[in-house]
């Protein structure tokens, strides 16, 4: 069996929906990333600018890298009217994907004759992962800025393994969005720009998760009941699969159910830690969660 086939089968065994390979080279969308920053579209995510240069070439993260393995894991894409994004249903994807990719590296180590050097990256690493996902044949970038896979849609977590192996690059997939604008029309705040940029300062996910200050008054009514994140531009993608087959088990369900806005406002720090440790919500912190909950309750009065 070719090493590439082994890696893809092993990735699927670990619960990933799909994996692919890209040969290392300079980032092709670095100028576009710099323009996005220059427009101020990153909002107060200052860490993106601090690590800007590191994103220009993966060798700045791992000098030995020859190939990038990109793996994608499904999370639920079913359409829901819910204060919580679908990806909060399970465990923190950072922890889960890091663990799975480390397992993948160990499996690869047993298949190669040279000492394997590798680095695991999830979205906290300074890597333009959506470009690498495209170069690894996992799909194309949709109008909403997310990777779109032709079979699995856009409700995917991405993880990368930088390795010192020369792997055969996967064939790219051309953009298949066509004239579809469902994601653009679904955005309540107009965050998706006509030139393909996404202005994070108007994005519901950014405002409820990354934004540290008060949410702008003019935008609050547009956020509706969103407590954490937003699925509006992803759940409408016609490429999504709505069945549960192939969803990584750690992302499939939430037990106990996620709390209501009222319950969030009543939480103590101890309550928050008990309920959300090990989930993507925990890094938000209780203060911002309660900021969001107060906004949601005000919006509900307007309905």
C-alpha cells in the first residue's frame, strides 16, 4: 500500500472524514491575508497581525517540513434555531484534533524508514489552514470564507500535520459554488463582502466569541438569540450532509443539554467551569457568555 493511501485510511479510522496532501511552498494567498488585515477586518484579533510573517511559509513553523497533511473532521450540520452553534455540541475541537493528529503521526512513524519529524497544527497555530486544505484537495473556499468539500459541505474542523516526508500532492478541486449566494443572503449583519472578504467586525461568530468589549449597539438586534457562534452561513450550504454518518463521535452530542440564556446569567464561575471545561465554550469565559446572554434576553423582548 502506498504511504498516502495508508495515511488516508488511518485518518478515517481515527474519525476524520477526509485527508489530503500538499507539497510545501510559499503561501499563495498571503497578499490577500495582508489586505484583510489592512482593512481592519480582523477586529481586535491582534494575534493575527503579531504572527503575520509566520503564515507566509510553513517552514517558518517547522524548518524540516516537506509536505502538509490536512485532515477534516465533520461536526453536525443540521439546521437548528438555537443560541449555540452546532460545533459546541461536543468536546473542544482543539484538544480532540491535536490528540488525533498525534496518533496519526505515531501511525506514520511505524510505516517509514526515516526518523519522522512532525508538528501538529490546529487553528491556533499561525498557518493559513484553509489555503492548505485547498492545496491538499479537500475543497474550495466558499463565499462565506469557509472550506467547502463537495461531499461533506462546510461544517468541518481542520487540522494539519507538518512532516519531513515527500508525499504526492492530492489533486485540487475547483470552485463549485457557481451562482449560489445562500450563505451571503443568510448573514444578518452583512459581514460577507462582495469581493469575497469577510469583515469579522460584523460577523456574529466573531462578536459572540472573539470580541472582548461590548457588542456595538446597532448590531445587537441583528444577532438574535446567538449565545455562542453562528451557523447561519454554513447550515444553508447545499453541499452539507445532514446525516450523522462520519461525524467524529466527540462532536456528536452534548450531555447535559446546553443551558438557556437565563441559566447562563445565573451561573457562578464554579458552575461555568463545571459545565464547560473541555468544550470550546470554556475559553470564552463567564463574563463574555453573560454579556451575550443579556443581549439575547433583550432581543427576545423585541420579538
